[in-house]
C-alpha cells in the first residue's frame, strides 16, 4: 500500500502520528505509513480521560506482531476522550488508522505548538525518503 491517506488539513509528527484540529480539540492517531511499518497491531495501551501530556511526551504504546512503539502527543493538553472500541479490539487500527482508528482526543493548551508539527506535503516527503 503506497497510496497513503495523508489529508492536507491534518498535522503530522516525525513519529508518524496525525493530529486533526477542530478549534481546541485535537484528535490523534497513527498514520497509514506507521501502521504498515508496524504490521498487524495486536495490543494498544492508551491513557485514561483526564490524563495530561506535554507535546512530545509518550501517551501510550502500540504493539504489533513485529514491534512495540511509543505513541507521542503532538500537542500538550488533557485527554478528553479515548477510543474505547480500539482498546477492546485494536485490530480496527489495522483497517482504518486515519478515521475510525483515532486513538485519543486532547483539549489543546496552546495553538502555538501546532507550528512544531509538519504538514501534509512535508510528511509525504518524509515517508517517501523512508521507502
């Protein structure tokens, strides 16, 4: 799968998380590229609602048959929602990491932090160099 979904209105991290911003609410997940690199995801460790994270801090772990990988917060803030269906069955992340496979929603503390993230064209370039 090389035609990854990389929506232009999302933000991305160099660690392959995506962030969809709706005012001060940020929905976070992993990119299709990350999912493909990991392989079949079998376990997910996500935080509880109310947990606070700083930008770049690990908020959880995703494990596949090949590897375990930390998940990093693209922005600082408080977790307001966790995708409970993925906690019960992480295989949903294999099928649709960009939509139904969202992981957590954070109430962002500072919009200024978005400047530290990369946009779609830069992310496309980043993953094309890794092939």
